[in-house]
C-alpha cells in the first residue's frame, strides 16, 4: 500500500499569525529495522592471523635442568624453556614456551644439554659450539666455538663438560672434581683411555670404556678419588660388558648400565667395595621389564628408556609427572607410555621430551615453559609441542 508522508498545516485559532508544523504518525514506509549482517550477504570474513613459521622436522632432542632443545632436519637448533643463563642461545633471561631458532650457528648435526648450558656440533668439521652457563671463562650469552674438531660426543653437567673426539681423546673443563680438578677454565686433556661415552651428575663423572668397564671420579659409592689417587675403574659384577650408561643428575650414587646383551642394571647403593688390589667392584641388580633398549637417559630422580621398537618406558620419582603416565605416583618398575614410533628421547631434571621424526612431545615440570606449554603447570601426560 502506497503511503505518503504528509505535513499538515494547521492554523491554530487564537494564535494570530503563528503557525505550527505537525508531522503525521510514521507509517510502514517510515520504519527502519537494523538487522545484523549474517551469512553470505556479509561478504568474506576477515582474514585470520598468519600461522607461525613451521619448524623443520626434529632429528635429535636435548634437555637440561629447565630447558629443551631440538636439532632439526635442516641443521638448525631450536630451544625453549628457561633462558636465565643464556641456555637458549639468545641474549636476555626471558623464558619462552615457543621453540626459537638459535642464531649464529652453521649447519649442525647433533645437540646436547646439561643443567643450564647447551652445545651443538657442526656438520662440516665436527667442531662444537656451546652457550649458557658453561663453566668456561666467559659464560656465553650466544654460541661460543670450542677449538676441538671431529668431536664424537659431548657430556655436560653443572658448569662443567667434556668432549670425546674421534681419536678417543677426552677433554674436560669446569668443575670436574678430583682427580682432574678442582676447576679448569679451559678444556684440558684427561687421562682416560678410549672412552666411548662420558656422563655427569652433581658429584661425579663416569666414562664408559671400550672394553665395557666404567672409570669414575668424584663421589662413587663411598669411594672418593682424591687428587693423589687415580680415578677407579670399576668391574661390573654380572654384566657382559657395558654398552650404555646413565646417572641421575641429583646427588645420587646410583648408576644405570645396559650391557651388550641388552639387559638393564642399576648399581645397588652400599654394596660396592674397594679391593686392596685397587680393583673396585660395582654390584648391580637387574631391571626387569625393558627389552631391546636403544637409548637410556637419567633425570634428576628417575630414568627413561627407548626401545628398538620405538616405545618409551620410564620409572623412578614422579612428583612433577615426569614419568608421563598421567599420575604423580612413583614407579619402581618401568611404565610404558602411550607413544609409538619414537626415534629419540631427552630427559631433563624433571621433564622428558620425545620425537618420532615429525612431532615432539614433552611432559613433566613446566615451570619455565620447558614442556612447550604456556601455563606453568606440571604436565603428567605427553603434550604435543606446537611444531
């Protein structure tokens, strides 16, 4: 129905020549209804923010006290967690839960972490770059290149470290404890013959020798190697030669050993003895429930093992959820996690990370973002780190 807006002129009687304009009531044509835009009529929605840069697939993991690092397929090193001592490879002490690439490095092929420091090895010449609280004269806020080439393995502790080169020579620095200390401000050659691997904890170091024995220094089962004594070489009772070794990073005198038959053992506190013939013996007990271990690592108060089939089992203390079984209950026997196809693990003080060649999971203590999650909580289940 057509309607017209009309203005009616009304002459008001008794008002002289004054006139007034009176507007008629609104009709249907005068009503305007505002309806929110919906559906296709509104046009395309605003563009979402761009996704973060994709990180290349992981090849190797490393974990320190409260930081984590990954070597990626393109030779880069990415770190996250605490940066209080520059262990993330960047200036500043801000912690971050987002993996960030360490600047200034050539293409790398291995990464290691210990306490509040990190090292990586250059693919081209096998030289090592380190940063964080290294124990060297100038703790590096950024990567510092060491002089040694053709490095096979790096072992890092609290303000100390060692490298083993392809020739079987070991060089150590920092607070290495007797008989090689008390502290070296630059890397020094240590008289250990043909070490396969070196591990550290808070009080001592141990070297796995090619003949399957352990040579340790510092506090080891009530045996203290003084500056006047040689470091003891332990015979391992009931073990067919050691192939892998791990030590808890806290002040614990327990040693985990995997023999060449793939069996897992831990030393029994108080049952080792020093013989008069300078032939110390390390008594071991079998750990049941681990078959075909391909990698073993120790944290502050527990262990994790990766099997050849790509599964992961952990045991020990679990106050931070570092066993990854969804609880905070300690386990005396290995407990398997719901992960498969795992190619590498890294055990920090109270957190653990694992990767399958494409994805990274972490769990346990997350006070500094070392698990890769923003909220500073304990994470008792494997968390998929945004990659």
